[in-house]
C-alpha cells in the first residue's frame, strides 16, 4: 500500500424509507486498518450503512468522516473507496484485464501504468496471467477474485464488501474467507465487511458490529461477543443458546433449580437470563466438581451428528436445554438415552448472565 489507511467515524446517522428506519441513529468508529464486520439478519440495515459509507445513499441526518474529512457531501467517485458486491457487478463483455482496468481509466491513469497495476492486482488475488480471459470463462470464485482485484487496483484507503462470498459454495467460501483475511493483512486498508453469516463474521473480523433494526446492538471483538454478549439478541444471533430465567433469593442467584456459582460480572438489570451454549454444557458422571453448576434433567432426545452428539434434556422447571459434545471423548453408545436422568454441568466461568430486556 502506498497510502495510509484511514479511520472512519460515523455519528448519529439516520436513514428512513417511508416508515422503515433502515438506520436509526447509528454511531460507529472503525479504526485505521481494521477489519470490521457488520453482522445482522436480512433487512437490518447493513447494506444501507455500507451505501452511506460509499456515498450512494445520503442519510437524513448525521455525519461521516474519513480521517478528519467530512464526507457526507462527497460523491462516491471522490471518496477513494473500493467496493465489492455479492453479485460481482462485472462487465461480462470485457476481458478480465478490461474489468480490472476500469477504475484506473475512470481516474485517467496513464496507459503504461494501467497494464502494470492491473497485472499486480491480479497477482494479488492469485489470478496472475488471467488478464485476457473472458468473464464467462471463469468460475464463480474466479469472478469474485476479479471483482476484488478491481476494487483494490486503485489502492483505495477504504475497502467495503457487501456479502461478497454468499454466492459461492461452502468449501470455496471457507477458503476465500481465509484468503480475504490474508489479503487484508497484506494490504492493510480499513475494511468494512457485511455478512449475515455469524461464523463468517467470527472467522474474519477484528471486531464485529451486530446490527438489528437499523441499530448497533453490540460492537466487540469476536471472542467477547461470543462469550459475553450484552443482550439477548446478540446471544441468540451468534452461536446457539438456550436461556433460563433467573431469580434472586437473598444473595443467591437461582436458575433451573440450582443456586449458581458465578465468576463473571452480573450486568445491572431488574431481570436476568442465564445463557447456555450447548458446547459449554457437559454431562457429569459423578458429583459436580467445585466451581461447576449442576442441573438435574431428563433426557428427551439424543442425536448423532458425526463429529459430535446433540442431547436435549428437560430441567425440572420444564425448560429444555441442549448439550453438544465430541463423540471421540464419549462413546455414543454410552450416552444416556431418552427417559434417563442426567446431571448437566456448567463451569462457573461459563455461567453468563444477560440482562433480560427487549430490543
Ligand atoms: P440488509 O442489507 O441488512 O439486508 P438493507 O440495508 O438492505 O438491509 O435494508 C434495511 C431496511 O431498509 C429494509 O427494511 C429494507 O426493505 C429497507 N430499504 C433499503 N433500501 C431501500 C430503498 N431503496 N427503498 C425502500 N426501502 C429500502
Ligand atoms: Mg444487504
């Protein structure tokens, strides 16, 4: 990279379409050189926010800065932003090189320089020597690489990607996730990436902003987001979880009939839920060790899933919880069958309480 990466500052951005709040008072800081992902369900406002950053959508209110410069009034082609879309948006009648050269032609780059930069961009995405191919001769993965080469060929300081891998099959997507990550490490540009796939977000991001109904529900690094979600929406959207209502009896915190040992901070709230991740709950064979919260339950279902099993069990209060375990460490045949009583254990360190609020 010849140019320095730039931080992005979004302040109080609102965008409505009729009665829909596509963006509802969004503020966000993307650090210089960071890979930040907007993660949320369909219709949550991810694309709208990306379009505001790119300059294709003008918000009703709010401010946007790249570095120290206010950008809201700057047209897209003067924002120095590279973009990759889900559907590639390549020109099918042009060659690979023609497509990649396009942003340089728009910027009136000298001809001699164009050829060299196009080839360099193609090498970066591992398509060196593909310049003369036609777009319709390429596979989906190769087309997405061409779109990527086109977005980085003019060395933008900011790269925006909107579900760029969602049209690819799973194996290719997994590989491209790692490749995009490497490419980001190499080029170092500030990157805002959009996906609705939580695993993709966890795999790729320095930080993730979880978006719902045009609002940011939580912004954190992948591990904090998974282990200490701040609200039920985030806990539910990222990973699997069951929630148990919690009540207080004096200084005790009780859930599912068990007096909980808690090591993590309990958020300020009137009501709480205990978050149970299936892979953090385990079957106990003897009495619960020190620091493990135990729940007595009746097994309702047991499912073989190849690398792991999934066991469903009902607590005394009627709540059903799921337990996932590796099949290598426990023989499937030895697991308790439906109808059997099981002791389920949850380490105090995995005992995460969440404020039970709507939103
Ligand atoms: P996402 O990318 O997270 O799926 P979008 O940003 O595309 O969500 O959309 C957010 C909300 O705004 C949706 O309810 C969508 O229908 C609405 N919306 C987005 N763009 C337009 C538009 N041009 N006209 C009307 N409604 C729109
Ligand atoms: Mg979208």
